[in-house]
């Protein structure tokens, strides 16, 4: 049962806590550098010795089910620290606490923090103490059952009490975990659940969010049941003709007596909508076993499916799925039933040709994404995540790297359904720190349970093709000592899932260093293209690396080489700065693609962070090294925090798509490469430049064609053909005057695609366009309404920046607004928002249980109001 409603929330501890609820004593934060280069060398951890009582001994036993060696498991001390606090007592009156619905991010409403070193974490107040309380109704009939609390994600250092008893907790905010409530439950009466979170400052390089930001579940089972994440499906033999499906089951007996059980499994097809078909495709023979009191046992079985429907990435394959329905019977009575979705697909990694799915080479056209959802923050929303994937798919992306932590489980359900390949990642740090209070503080004791939790939870997802166990970790610098940690993590993954390879992303380690040998796949961050090779970086103490693809391929001829982070190009949607660089890739500086006074980066897409490269440079490096499996661009979407190069801003500049979900010009550059069979052409910049009359205003074209002719007011500026390792066409001597640009693209000498840009007039009216005509009334579904400022002829006005007011009538509410401007400090829940580049966004959510027409209005002084309708319909989902 999902526990999404009925919660009360409060920030801060009750009086008198005085540190006695701390998980551990943290080192003092003497300096937190905001805005340091992302590739700064991680530092050795600071250790604190203290005798002060902390909660750590009571929390560590929560990890025991995920620690393999019994000798390493933890013994819980007696007592219930915090049990005397009013916040955990049923009698406490929380009527003045805030009512919230999960998932909940306590920081996203703001306000933004204008001053101080908070840019890296998004200038939002995500750190601090937060309490959540809710009553659980446990009927008397549940006596004798096992009762669990499943938490998909809690940011961070969670501690859980039930009826005043300390149950346990989990430090790492991205791990899904289970706590056993059974010993503390009072069947037949109300049960008071209290959860405390303690999110440290200076604990992340990006916006982590705060709170119960993913779903929380109450799970009730018979004492004999399939263990948490206890069903593991593998497909050891796959072809178009037949596939062998193997199911491994772990069954727990929480009871006081031994039990004999029989497990049986049927396999069904899953439709594209996720619904299970009635027909049984195959059956796994029943297996009987005896399980001792308080023990666990494993069983398994296999079956062959003839002519299987294979899972594979579009557009050349279809992501078909199956579901295994497993039933446990004890003494002839059914005691448990679970469903395990999975896919049948063949996966092969070839060092010379890359990744093969079902025998077809799939070039990785991927992006990295952080976990926030823009104006919605870290609180996971299925529709918001689906919208992101739809936008990326339209660009041609076929893969996602989860940077740098396990995602919400529903996100992997989406990648399964939509056919994206996934690199599932667990840690941004190991024992060496990147920020003073990040995960390095708990890595020694928690790396094993966290890593096992990720792999067990996610190993049945066919979209997951690679496990990443570290990102640019400081152990790259520690030689054999760091490699030994990598080998230990690799071994843990292999114990949980021997079917997929491991990797860790390297921005510094070289082929002759021990670190690179610890993993199955070589993943390079920026090293393939070379890091800081421009003359201006000579003599600096930052990472400087010549191109490394050939060196790694030669050193590891039996391993796939891929780029886990490429580009880190920077731009602000619709902002074009002059002069325009003659280079295809250059660092951002004032007067060279950047303007620190307005904190914007030119959208000509020719600039990157100092250690990165533009898309043009990356494409050339990949084309020169066809053995490279592909790339994951940093990043698909802008994200909150890490706003290089302007840390006074709220959000990043590296996205191909801005924070509101509007494509930057770079989107069409990637589309021209990643969807080569799509006839398309895109012109930049816009052509509305009052005050630039008579000045040189270069025009660039991105097209999937191989040549194009540009016309200015109908006059040809020449026909140009892409040369070797060229990915854009440039007319750098065009002089601006109001009028029109038109490009005719060609492929193999024949007309291929056309695009046109015209000078816009004065703003005259607003236009609102919802992404879908209908949404569900489940209280979670969203409508994203894109606003455009138009002139009298219906042309978007790219310079429009007036204040827009949004209003909603009907059974829905306005959740947030945005415009994609990384400098905009208007709180996201505001109903007013300045247009940016002539655009803005409103996010509307239907009220739960209500249906009907919703009218959304957008108003601005002196402009014709826009009004549109969204239908709210009954059900869990709407098309």
C-alpha cells in the first residue's frame, strides 16, 4: 500500500534534542568552496573521534539483510533512543504541522538564497532537520503477519520510530530500503509512525532535495513470503528462435516454526501499457522446499520460450516485456504472490564494435541526467520523468546514465517500457571527499548494503545494461589502494548479478594505472577528446590530458571503451553573444561566449567548461575512433545546482534542454547526428535584432543533410557542403537587417529539408499549448503548458521578457512555473513568471478524485490573453 497521503511535516527538532539524534559526529565544515572546478581532485577524509552518544549503533543493523558475511553484521544495542521525544508519541498534537503528500521535497518552494556559497546545491534550502508523522491503521486481523516499511528514497540520514520504538534508518539518501515494523506493531489500534531526516549542508555538488522525495510503502505479508527483491530473472540463452528464462527465488520464513512451501511461476506477456496478458506463455515447474524458523532458502527453475518477443531499443527494435507471476503455497494454502516484470534480450560487449543488443550493434547515443525534475525539484513524478524521456527520444537519444546515484524505481520502469539503455550508477564518492559532508562519511560501513540494494532492486530491468560503481572518485589517485576498493565493489556486483559488466568513470586515471584494470568496461569522462589542451591552460595545476581513446584501447584490447561523460558544453537558450568564436570548441570567458554581468552563455553552441568540449569536437573524436561504443553527453537537461561558470545562478548551463524542458539550439545539432534519416534543418540565431542593423551576425545551420544553401531576404549567400569532421554549416559574414532567413538543405544532391526564420514584430498576444489534451485525476498526473509570446502575425518574439500571470479554473491546481533562465530567482510555486526568450512554462496538476474541464489562462499587460482547456478524466493515467 502506497503511503502518499495523511502526512504531517515539520522542520526542526523539538527543544532539548542537543545532538543526541545525530547519526554520527560530523567533522566541522571550516570551508566549503562554492564554484570550484568539477574535476577538482577529491581530498582525504577528515575523521572525528568522539565519545558522545550517537544513533549509529541503532541504525547500522538496518543494513544486515544486505551484508553477506554474518560476521560483519551488526548487533543492535538495547533501548530506543529518542523514544521519549514528543514528536514520536501518539499523543503529540501535530495539528499545526504542514499537511503534505508524498513524494515531497521540502526545499523546492524556496525562497532562493541570494548570497553565500550555495550555488552548487541550487540556492535552495535543502539542508536541515525534517520530521514526518503519519498514523498507520493496522487491523487486528493483521496479527501474526509480517509488516514492513519500504522507502524508495529519503534525503537523508533517515531515522524511523513506530509507537515510540526506534525501528532503524538509512544514511544514503538515494538508496531504497526496507525496515521491519513487525516487532513494534500494535494490531487493532492506531500506530504512530515518525520519520526524522537530517540533510547535511555541504553534502552534494548539485541539488539533492530534501525530504521523503520518493514513494513510501506499507507491505504486509504472511510470515513465509518471497524476500525483499528476492526474485531474480535471467535469460542465459537468447535467440530469435528460443530463449531460456531462469528464475531464482529467495524465500523468508519470519515465523517461529519450520515451514514446507511450494513455489510455482507462470510467465505472461506485458502489453505496451504495462498490463498483463491473460494467456500463459510458459510455466516454471513447481519446486518444494523446507525453510527453518527465522530462516531463508533459495530455489529456482527454468523454462524455454519458443519464438520469444525480444526487448530491444527503438527504432530498430521493440521493447517487449514479460512478467513472471510467482505463487507460494504453504500446506496447500496460498500465502504469497508476486509479479516480476522482465525482458528477454541478448547483450554482448565487443571491444572493437561496442554494445550489441540481440545481435545488433547499438551505438550509444546517451545523456547524463541528475535526479531533479526542474521546477518540481527532487520529488519524483512519473509524468514529469516520462516527458523528459519523450523529449530526449525525439532528439534521438537511446541511452541514459543515472548520474550519479540510483534513480527512482519508476524511472527504470519507464526506460524498460520506452526502450532506453541504462547505465545504473551508485556512488559519486568512495572514501575520499568532494564536499565536506558527502557520502564519504559513511562509505566504509555502508558501501556493501547500498550497492547490494541497488543491484537487487534493479537487476530485473532489461533497460539496465551496465553497473557503474563510481564517478570520478578520488581513489583514481591512490594507486593500488584505490584499485583494491574498486575490485571489492566489482566483486559485490558480480555476486548479485553476474550477467552485466561493471565500470567506473575516469577523468584522471590513465591506462597504465591500477584503477583502470578493476572493471569490465572502460568509461572515460572527457579524456577521449582530451582535457585542457588549449595553449592557455599550459602551466596550470588542473587536469591536462591528451586524447586517450587510442591509449586505452591499446592497453585494454579485450574491453569496451565508452565515453560516460562527453562535452559539458554550456549555453543559455535563446541568448546569442558576439563576437562569435571562429573555433568549434572554446572555453567560456567574458567576451568569448560568456557575459558574467548577465550570467549567460552564448547559444551559438561553441563553448564548454574548461575540461570539456562542444558537440562538434566530440563528434569528430568519436568518428575518428569507431571502436568507441558511444557517448553520454553531460547533460540531457539543465539541472538545479552546479551552475558553472556562474555560481550566483540557480541551475546549470550544460543541458541540451533547459530546466523548463525547452530545447536549446544544441538539441537540433544532436538530432541532426542521432536521427540521420529524419529530414531536418535548423537555423540559428533568431532574426530579431533591433539595434544590430548593419552589423555582422553569423548564421549557422544544423541539418541531417550534407549541404545547404542560405537565403537572406531571398538572396543566396552561397551553397555549402559539410567537410570531413564538420557537423554544422556556417555563414559567418551575414549582415543583419530585418527580414527573413531561409535554408534549403540537400542530401546526395536532392532537396532534403527546409527551415525559415523571420524578424518578429512587437509582442501582441500569448499562446498556451498543453503537452496533452487530457490528464488523470489521480492527484499525480500533470499537464505541462508551454507559453509563447507572439506578434500580430503569429511569430514568436524571441526577445520578449514581460511578466506573465497564470490562472487556473476547474478541478486542478497550478503547481509551478518556470522559464529556463538559470538566473531567475522567482520561487517555482509563483503564479507569475517573466518570459525568457519569449517562452515560459506552467505545470498543472489535477485535484485527486475530481473530473471535468480545466481552463488555464495566461495574461500579460497589453497583450491578448491566452486560454486553453485540459480535460481531467477518471483513472490512473490519461493518453
